C-alpha cells in the first residue's frame, strides 16, 4: 500500500530513467516533485536537467542544481584516502563514497522545501539503494522513501521506452548509445552491463573514456611531486591546489599515462557477485603517494594497525554505512594518525605504472644513523641476541616440554 506524500525530493539527472521517475511520481503519488541534481564533477552539462524539469511543470524554486565538487573531495574523498581505503583489494570506492553526500543534501533540501519524501533511481539489485536510503535514514528517519524500481513493473529498457513514448517524455539520441551502465564523478567512472556481464569477456578498448591504454600512453615518463599536510594532498609540483582541482588535475595526468584502469568481480552487499570496470586515475596516484609519505612519517605499529582497520573501514563505505558511528569512530582514529603525515612525494608516471622515486618530510622517522649498513655509533648489534632470545622464549619452553 502506497504511503501518502505531498512533496518528494528526487535525485534527478535529467536522463531517461529519472525523467520517467519524475513523471511516474507525479502520476502514481499525485505529489509535488522537487528535483535535485548534484554536480560531483561528472563532466556533464547540468543546465539541460533544469530545462527538462521545467518542461515537466516543476516550479523554478523546486529545482536544485548544486555544485558539490569541493565538498565531495574535501569531506568525503580525502578522509577516505587518509585510510588508504580499498575494497576487496582493488576497488577505490568511487560510487560508494558519492552516495552519502547526495543523500545528505537531499535530506537538507527536503527540510528547506518542506518535503515529506525522498526518491532515487537505484535498482532493487544494487548497492546504491542501500547507500542512498541509509543516508536518508541517518539524516531524517521521518522522510518517506520511494524507490520506484522496487514498486513499478518497468523492469526492461523496452518498457521504459514505451512509457516515455506514451507520456511524451523526450528521449535524446546523441549518436550511438553506450551499451554500458555508467556512473561518473571526480573520483572515477564506472562501467557495468553489456558484454561485461560475462566475466570472461575482455572489454573493448573503446569503452574506456578517461584514460589512454598503457600501450598508447606517452613513451616518455613524467615526474610529479605531491605535497602532503596532515595526510591530505595540498600541493602539486609546488603549487597549492583546492581538493577538487587537485583530483581533477591528477585525473588528467593519470589518464594521459594510462593509469587507474581496473576490471574486477566484486561482492555486492545484497548477495550476488557483479563484474565492473573502473577508471580512477587520480585516486590511484593519490593512494600510492599517500602510502609513500606514511612510510616515513607513521610509527610502525600505528601503520600496521591502520592496515588492519582499513578493510573494515572500506567495507563500511561500500555497504552504505558512511554515517554510522563505527565509521566515525574509525575515522577519528585514522585522522589522529595523520597529525605528522606531512611532506613531499616524488612519483614517476609511465605507461600505466606509478613508481615512488622519492619522499621527504620534516617529520620523517627515517633515521640514517640507525638504518645505515655502514658503521654507526648508535646501535649495538649485540643487543639483537637478547631481543631474539626473548621473542623466541615461548618456542624454547614449548620445545623442552615436547621433548619430555
């Protein structure tokens, strides 16, 4: 049974699916619709979304197009990268980290406009429905959540097109349509569906939109320097950049050199495995550089504990628990560890690879006096004998007991 709602804030891109959802909400729920389009750096023109919303009869004051690029990178991407978060060894969580911000802003717009409902275009098979709705519920549990893909019977592209035709919803034809379901923001672009549903089928080279193939990348390596302050990248080649500009610039550099392509089969929270391809050029560079600066500024046990915490942290983000107290608790510990993660990392970019070729920091724990292979006056090598014996004491005792 449908709940009664008077006004719904829809996460709206202006594409076919969300245009159909807008009309469907008006017809099925007889409600006023507020459209919200987030600019997360996906590289699309957003004004057409405003024009389309007006054509559907949406009041100008109920159309929100917000530039969230700086907030996205500063308050979501950077905290995640302080943790070196990576899901199942390869996925840098580009879609996962964007959904909480969209959900939070939808809830804020609901409060501004007096809306009592929110809606999204995620399907009932994927992770995004969870990420959106966990976000809504964490911000305002009184909002009614409408997930059309779990309610309607428009479960094929043919039915969606027929609905659009019946209701006069314009379908833009911009050349050949991509066979893939794609999502993009400043951190990444993802590809699913089409031939990728066969995990043994290699994607066509034409699928990749952000990066050269390593074979076609420049034949000359490029050196860059990233400066860090408290675990966040703040300068590139000595120039201070805002978080969004930093990531955008690193994307361009990484894409040029064929960096950041990933083809994985991942385990979705809802239960099934799914194959996806991702391009995350700037994020791949940032992960490599951050681990390099940590290698000289983090205490050994703090670094190892961070590495133990990271899979849990990454899983929380992947599964939609960004606003959960346990993620915030882990974040507090991670952020505390970054106090002295300051300095500069020098990287060599070449044909799909990133090589760390230098790192320096005023807070470095690397001490040449202790680390040298040459003669030194600070380390007594004889001390190692007692250290080894004490650490092996339990083996010695157990061996004696077994020989008896």
